[in-house]
């Protein structure tokens, strides 16, 4: 099992006119045989507007 965390800051032409914002994620993954299953929560500190809410992201990977 592995844990992950991310913290980032965006400012400039891609800051949605906010003057800068933070983005973050927290996640965990576990491997079984050739498969890796993961889950993460991803969000920003932008004001809540349609399409800007935090979300849970599930992943599935395979290694050969």
C-alpha cells in the first residue's frame, strides 16, 4: 500500500481570474499481482461554482 499527497499553487494566465489558487490531493493505492487500484480526493480553494467542486478519483492500472 502506498499513500500520496500533493499541494500546488497556480498564478498567472491559468488562475481563472482568482489572483492565484491552491490545489491539493490526498490518495492511496494498493497493488495486487499485476493490478494497482487507487483512490484520491482532489480539490482547490477556488470558490464553489459548477465544475469546481472537489472530487473522488478512482484509478486502475496494470503492469506487464
